[in-house]
């Protein structure tokens, strides 16, 4: 009698082992999906705009703050060797870009498109509606006053450049989430810089109101700027 029932017992054990194996596989898959989902959320959070920014004009890849944000007091030096502070952001709209004179790609593209935008706006706006275009160098070691002056005026004589030591730069950029860092190099005089590529917008009260995301096109920049100032005065 024992021998008669032994095959059934073996079959049951095999079936149970198979079921357990399937359950283990399902659990592993579910854990993997959970980890992937968590990683995806983390990556999304790291690459998304700050939580206090809402989507704006999609034509210009623009994001705007729900409320204008005041900037802490800062002190930089412009390309004429004069102080550039919060007061210099007031009385006009300001379009600010960050970079450095040795930049080989993003900065030249950005400044070229800003110059084209400026020319388009100059033909359609009154002088008091024109923006102040500001280029802020994150490389004060090489970008002296004279270097910045030659560099920025090569793109447009009306553009302004400014820089400052790391402490003053950090005061200006920390509330906007601007990133900049020197790339390691064996030669202390030959190095690159990593930096945020967005364009930042300031209202005539000197408050940060939004940003435009790279890549830029002069037509879309001009359209976004005109919509911005008309919305402000409407």
C-alpha cells in the first residue's frame, strides 16, 4: 500500500515546488518593478524644474514662478569695472544668462540668439520696453573686466557682462538653483566649466519671475518676451 501512494506524494511535492518557484519569480518581478518605479521618480525629481515653478508658454519652452521672487542682496562687478547689484536689475526687464568666455558651445549659441532677439525687439518696441541683457560669468579667474568687456561687446554693444568671486556669485544664484562647477584639470589655467544653460527673467522690480530653457530660437525668445511685458502691463 505504501508503494502504491508514493508516486502521488512525489508528484504533489513536485507540484508544490513548482508553485513556490512561480511565487518567488512573481515576487522578484514585483520588487524589481517597484525599485524601477522608485528610481524613475527620483530621476524625474532631479531633472524637473523647482516645485514652485509652473509651466508657462510652451512655444518658448518657458516656465514661470507663481509669484515673483525677491533676490538676496548681491554685489558683482560689470564689464566696465563698476558695481552691479540688485539696483541694476530695477527699472527695466532683465534677461540673464550664465556662462564663461572660454565656453565653446552653449554660451556662443545663447548670446547669438539673444542678439538676434534684441534686434527683432528693437524694431518693434519702444526704447523703455527693451530688456537689459546680462551675461554673468561663472569663471572670474579668467574672465577679468577687460576680457568680459571684449567678449560681450562682440555680440552686442548694448549687452552687459558681470562676474564676482564665488561667494558673491553664490549669493546671486542660490535662490534660482543655478549650478556651476569647474571641471578638474591637470593645468590650473586650462579647464572647462559646467553651468546651467537656462535664461533667467527679472521684472522691473528686480524680482525673478521665470526662465527659458535651452535650446533657444530668437523668434521664440522675442515672442515670449513681448508676451511677458504686455502681460505685466495689461
